[in-house]
C-alpha cells in the first residue's frame, strides 16, 4: 500500500469502526488494496471534500493527496522563494508559538494563497499535535482592492458635484453634522 493510502486508512480506521465517521468500511480500511482505500476515502463526507479543495488549490489529485505530509501537498514558498515550512519548522520550532497570522505565500506553480496556521498542543508548550491551516485565494483580495479603488475614484468624481459641507467622513457622520454638534 502507498504511504498516503496507508496513512488515511490508519487514521480513519478506528473512528470509522466505532461509527464516528464515514460509511461502514472498517474491513476495507483495514485490509483493502490501495485502490479500495482510495475509493473508500471518496465516501467520507469530511475528508473527501477537504482533499478535493486541496486538489483544486494545488493541482494534486485528491487520491494522490490522501495521507501525504502537509509539506508535500502544500509546498509553500515565501516571497523570497524560501521553503516556508523549513523557516517556521512547526514541529520543532518555538514551543510557545500558537499560530501564524495570515500572510501571502506561494505554491510551487506560483499560485498565491493567503495562509494562516494554528498549532494544536495538549499543553501550553507541549509538542504540536495538529496544524489547523486556513487558506484563502489571494485573487479575492485583488478583486476587493480593485473594487475599493473603483469606489474611491467614483466618489472622488461624484463628490465634486455634491455639497462639500455634507460629504461623509470615515466615521459615518457628515462634516455638517459634526460642525452643528450632530
């Protein structure tokens, strides 16, 4: 069995056998071939959609991503092309660190993602048990920035025709309201 399928089967078997997740596939997870385990993974309502999202973001087929190390599925690079995982070293780095705030990172094909990572530890400075990774497409940030620039330009041009004393400030009150104690 491949390492990815084996890892998926190993972690899914116990909760599946107890009825906590996925359809009743205990024997397949325990004794199945690689193809059977990959087919079974597609029937898990939690794991499979997650793997499909990763697949769309990374270009790695969900079947191939199953059970792989996060470093292999999400090969993040910073803006200087350094391996981000090597820089932050989540499992051997600073023991008091609990998260990394959102930042822009690149995948192997230079696709930009906004990434934040949280560390799950059993005790305050204990070993990292799990990573919680939040991903957002950076193209949405670009679309949002363009919309803000467009609104600002429209307001700048339209504002000339408005009463200058009644323009809105950032706080939402008008200059006229402020002058009049409003």
